């Protein structure tokens, strides 16, 4: 059993490998952190969770921006043949190493996951399963109390209150979002 299986909340995603790039083992990485210069700094290490569930540690040998992604070389990946199997790999950092958020209206994904999603009147809608990041912004993926799934745009107008200490997010959905 690896460390992540023993303590799954210890790690947070900082990137996902999109594809191999070139012949030298570089990987195109979709960044999922506000501090890529720290997470992907020369000599830093990340925990890589491959699509098959295996976990390994990779050391950053180089990183540079390219077309909205980072091109990253890992010391352990010498060429394209070694890089190809890493497509879809989730790159993780130890949650304890994350600096505290400076803005009270900014949250790490792991802080939101597991919070109760309730309406302003206290009616329970479900539980936040994950936060997805897309071109249009962030979405809260909520496992509904009735067994369905709800995608909630994570914007102030729809999620006016986040109470991490209280274990809840308050929703003020527009008509039709929940029905």
C-alpha cells in the first residue's frame, strides 16, 4: 500500500500530463496550481499517480511555458518512449507543503471537497465531490442527496458563502439549476 492509499487527503493536484512533447521526454502539463513557479521549480519533486493507479515520485529537471501549458522534463524520464505512458498522469503535491491562501475568497480544491452544499434556507442539496477547472471557470461537482449529480458554477452570485470551518457552501442558484 502506498502513502496516497493510506492517506488520500494528503495530496492535492498541481497538474495533469496532457501528452508527450518532442523526442527528449518533455511532457505538456495542464497546470492546476496558482504557484507553478514553485511547484515546477528545478529540483522540486511531485508525486505522479498514473492512470493505472501506480504512484511514483518525479523530479523536475526543467519547465517552461508553451501554448497555455507547461512543458516539463523530469529527471526520471529520458525520452519520448518513457514519456508516452505518462499521458493522463495526475501530478500531486503534499497538501502540508501548500502555503496558506492569502485571499479569504480563494480556496484550495481539497478545502471544498467534502463540504455540504446547502441552500440559503439550510436545505441540504448534497456534498461537493470535486472542483473541475475549465476554460469557462471552476465548477463544483455536487453529489446530490437524491443520488444525482449537479454542476454548480463556482461564482460569487451562485455560491455566495463558503464556510470551510463550518463544513458547508451556501448556494443561491438561478431558476432551473437545481431542478
